[in-house]
């Protein structure tokens, strides 16, 4: 077989060197100075959009911005007229994964998506992503290295170590810790390897969680949790930084709950269904979370896929799934709708109300897709859906964009560098052919995604991964 000469060159040179020598077909704009003129700017800080703005990008940073005519445009600048278009911050999404569901007849199994997911994230405008639990830690680390080197298109990655779960973990790809010393050993091991966050998981008992949080904080790592044996109140009192899945994993209000009981979705959802959102029990809990600065991650896009009466994947999403996963997705989606469980519907709606209430109470609401489940919520498309659902829940479009940009940056401690359109920040920007402040679904009209001033072609990135989700 005769190999194409580019492939031979790639083998000889190594892909990183080749990337430096040849123009990357995914890149639409790569020039040191770019002026984006006549744009509508959504700043990511929750403020009303500004019309007729110029954003000057220089050497990867936002050098200046202001009304058209007020910003000096150097002769060397490439000028892009964005009349009718919007510039907004790149998304900072904080419940992401680099693995995805596989079709498996055996035990629960996830495949690493080191090819498709970084491209999908960037295609949708995600320029910073925190993974929230790893199953192939060394692949995650390697991917971060190649993305940071510019050899693979993808967002800036903030990596969470493999989940810290209790001994009864039902995920064979995880190590269930047997005691506090085991958990501490694991935290230190992954901190040494380069992970910056830890995630505690449903089966972890309170005493081991306490030791995990203390060890992680000692190493300067953040701790988030999808918790089950520990209530939200208990976790807040242990000093957890972040809770995942809005109020969907809250066991606090299950009648007769005893400390250490393992909660499950059925009991959690029944307690949400029965809950009066104005009740003092939930008000007190929200006040405690706000006071203790516990951020809450909304993951509505994944829950929607388990809720009857909701959307089916678009054709573009179906085309992105590997064919066997596409087929099993449609079967499962139909089954959920035929079953039509009223408790799931009620819990989903109640959780939306509570997330908005938490935001209005001054809580740090952040968002992510949690691309897991059975095929309905994947990287990229799922990020857009998560933001649309925050608007359906009751946030204004600019508030939902704030949650998905500057709030995420605040959580990760990178708000000084990214997450908003302000002079001095990284040029992590999305050019949208529409107005997401008026119609949030215009997010789906992303054209160019700038990361540190390099502009990627959104459509080409999406096209590069057709049929691959579920495989790689
Ligand atoms: Zn997750």
C-alpha cells in the first residue's frame, strides 16, 4: 500500500512538528492582530449587550474594545466586519468528561473520546473545560499536553482525577477506596501526576469524604462531588467546594433519611416532587450553601435525556453518534417516553426552579453538560443545550451566558484570564452569526471560535467527528 506523502511526513516528523509547519485546516484565523468591527458584544458578566463595538485582538489577548471608531486599529490588523453578528466569551464549562458511553453487553463501561470530544467542545465555543471525573487518567493528561502544545484542537483543560468512590463502587474502571488512608494516598498520587481537582462520588461515606477533602485542600486541589451517602448540608459542613447536578442529587429532604443512608435517584426525585420551593428547609439549605461559598453545577442537559416529553436529538447530533450508539439511543429515548414517569418530570421541573432560586440568592451557579448517559447528551451540542435549558428554567439569556462563562471562570480561579470580554483577558471568544441575547438558540450559529487569539472554524471541527462519538 502506498501511503500518502503527508502521512509519511507526519510519521517522520511527529504530529506536533508537522502542525507547526503546515497550516491547520481547522484554523480560520491565525494572524497576530485582528480587529472585529461592528459587532454586538455580550461580555459574559451578565450585562446588557452593546451594539457597534470593535474588539481588537493582539498576540492572543483582547488588547482593546469599545465603540466603533473609538479603538485605534493598527495597519497590520486583519479586519473582520461582524455586522449583524455577536462576539461573546468562549464558554467555561465545568462538568465535562473525556469519555463516553459505549455499547456494551457486559458491565458498565466507558470509552475514551480523546479524538471527538476536544474537537466537539471547541466547535461549540468551549475554550475552557473542567473534566469532572476521569476513567482514563493517563489519556486525559496526554490530551491536555497535546492541546496545550497546539497539536490537537481542543479547550484548555482543567483535569479532575479519577472519582474517589467508596468500596462498593459499581464502576469497574474505578478503584473503590477502602478507608481514609487509601483515599489520601490516591489524592496525593493524582496530585503528583498533574490533576487539579478531585471528585467524590455517591458511595463515599462521610469520614472518608472528610479525609479526602482535607488531603485535596492541602495539595491546593478543589473538591467537587456527586454525592449519595452524604447530604448537601453535611458536605458543605465538611468544606466541599462544589456540588454537582443542581439539586437532583440532594438527599437532604428525603423523609426519614438517616445519616449515612445511600440515597438513590428514585428517593431524591420523590423528595423533589413533594417539595414546596418556598419551604424553609430548602431556603435554609440554599442560605448555607451561599454562606459557605459552595458552588452548584447545573447539568440540565443530561437530565433532560432521562425526562419524558422532551426533545429528541437533532439530525446533526444523530450523525455525530457512532451508528450502533445512534440505534440504541433512539430505542432508549422511545422507552423513556413510553414509560412517561411523572416523578422524573416533576423532579426535573422542580430542580430548574431551585437552580434559579440559588442563582438569585447570590449562589455561584455554574454549568456543564455531563456528557454521559445513553447518547442524548454529548460534548459540544450538549453545552449549547445546557445553556438553553437555563433560559427555560428562568434565567435571562445574558444571565445564562454569565453562568456558562465568567461564573465557570470564577469557580476555576481563572476569572483574571478568561471568561469575559474585557481588555487584558485572553482572546477566548465566539463569533456567532446571530444574537444569543435575544434568542439563546442563536448560540448554535457559532462560526469562529477564538482560543488565545487563534480562530477555529466551528463547522469544520463538527464535520471532523461525524460518526465517531462512542468510538473515539
Ligand atoms: Zn459526570
